[in-house]
């Protein structure tokens, strides 16, 4: 698989960990730090250390796993460690983990001493096809996802399927959610290919194409003034359901599961508002429902979800904004949706 060139940084697919070694060796960094969580420090760090063969002395910073850790408190912990280890402006931070680690590590690095270099080694499917590409870094606050953050590009991204050997199936499916989204918003042929594949083991070619789509969009519009909003399909409702689930559920939804639910609701809104045919709506509902267990929305007050959506940073002038589809493979940006419409789409999902 060919290296993809993003906004001044490469995204490696072949021999990626060897490429990481070359990058670190050539970088002339004063110190290299690796940010992990308790799962990636066990499952992924040894793979990285093996390619360096003891030649590089990394300082390891470990945080607890999960979205609950993507907060300012954990970020302060990272900054404190960097200070304690006397990191200077020539230090490098290697973010080894899923989207929580790449988002928070990117944010911590982009603000430490006004910015030190960082690279991503994404270890979940979701972070490979989505979170590690495009330069959005951030943390959550007051239960609002990604409300604090920066646009800062990594120096490189290293994608390797070696990490999937230990990745739980549920996490693979979480990443599939974003891959389906890439097909739905931009590429009908890609959606077809996904539909006809064994998505419990996505091929390297499918992963590569997903990164290509994400990269094309973010290169055209790095700071989300226009076309990058396409990537928000499924996310207006999905983020609200995810946030609510994180607060209330013992076993919260993954990001991809919440986005899959959001895509069904927003496909319904697309049918109502932007001309998505009933055949396309049926197909989207069928494909997604087959992959993901039904989430019980019955307990959830739809007005609570709408209140969460109103706090979403994608909104302007108090309106709730959605990216919707016109066909499978094509989308339209900036569709204002009323509370009634959003509740109707949630009922559509609940009654499936
Ligand atoms: N910046 C962006 O553009 C962007 C895009 C999409 C999502 N995100 C963010 O990404 C986050 C979700 O990322 P995620 O789904 O990767 O979740 P995650 O980082 O929480 O990882 C999921 C779980 O898998 C474990 N894990 C990671 N790699 C593993 C491996 N190889 N083997 C075994 N276990 C492993 C982690 O420890 C964690 O428990 C959310 O915070 C979301 O907002 C950001
Ligand atoms: Zn997402």
C-alpha cells in the first residue's frame, strides 16, 4: 500500500514500524516520549520496542484507557511528566493508541512549550481510518466531546495491521462505522465494496481507501469551513447519543456504534429533507442494523439528546446543523434540523 501524503506529513502503510524507527533516528530529537494507555502499553508497546531493539531510550507516559480519560486532568498529568522528564522544545511525543491517545496526545504536544513535534501510531481501526489523520487534537470537558482543542498536524502517521491481533472485535466494528461513513458521503463504489466484504477483517485495501477519502477531504478544508463538514454525517445525533451513553450506561457505546446509530437517524432525515430515496435509506438501515446490536433508546429522553446537540461545537446561531445525504455517495452540508425533526428521526431508529 502506497504512502499517502497529507498536509506536509506522510501516512505510512508498508513496514510502518521500521519507518517509525527511521523517522526517530533521523529526527535529531533531544528525547522521545511514548504516550500509551494500560492496554496499548501491554499489547502495542512491545511491538514498537522490538523494532528499536533497545537502541532508543523511550520515556513512557501511561494514562488510563477510555473516553473518560480524555480530559484536562489527564492532560495535566502528561504535561507534568514532560516537565519532570525535562522535555525541551526538541522533544518528540509518539502517541501509541486509539483515538483517545492520538487526540489527547496531539493536544498535549501542540500546547506544551507552544508546541513540540508529535507523531501518531494509531492502534485501533478507528484511529487508523479517522482520528490520526487531519490534525484535529482535543479533549472533552463538562461532558462535551472535543470542546477544547487545536488544529495541529502530526509530523507523520504510521499505520500497521500488526496491532489488530489484540484488538477486540467490538473495536474493529467501531472503526467500520467511520469507514461506512466515508463511503456514504463520498464514494458509492467504496460503500458497495464494504457492503460485500467480511467487515470483521477489513482488508488493507479498504483501510487504505478510507484514509485516502479522509485525507482528500481534510486537505481541501483543513479547518472545517466547508467540505470537511461532510465528515460530520451521523455525528450530530451520534455524538449526543455517545455522550448520553457515557454518562448513563454501565457499558457505554463505542464511538463507532454511536455514529452508526446516528447515521441511521441522519439517513432518515436525509430521506425527509434532502431527497435520499427510500431504497437508499432501506439499504443503509439494513447494512448498519446487520452489523451493530440495536441500542435501546427507549429509556432516553429525546429532549435530553437535543439539549446535548445544542451544545455541539458544530452549531451556529443556536441552530442544530446536520450533514445529510442526497444519494449513497453524495452529501449536502449545513442542513438546519428542528427539535421535532431530530426527535422523529430518533423515533424512527427506536421503532426499527
Ligand atoms: N481527531 C479526529 O479527527 C477524530 C476522529 C474520530 C474519532 N476521534 C476520537 O477518537 C476517540 C475514539 O477512538 P478509539 O475508538 O480508537 O477509542 P480508544 O482510544 O478509547 O480505544 C479503544 C480501546 O481499545 C484499546 N486498544 C487500543 N489499541 C489496542 C490494541 N491494538 N489491542 C488491544 N486493545 C487496544 C484501548 O486501550 C481502549 O480500551 C474518541 O475520543 C473520538 O472523539 C477523533
Ligand atoms: Zn467519528
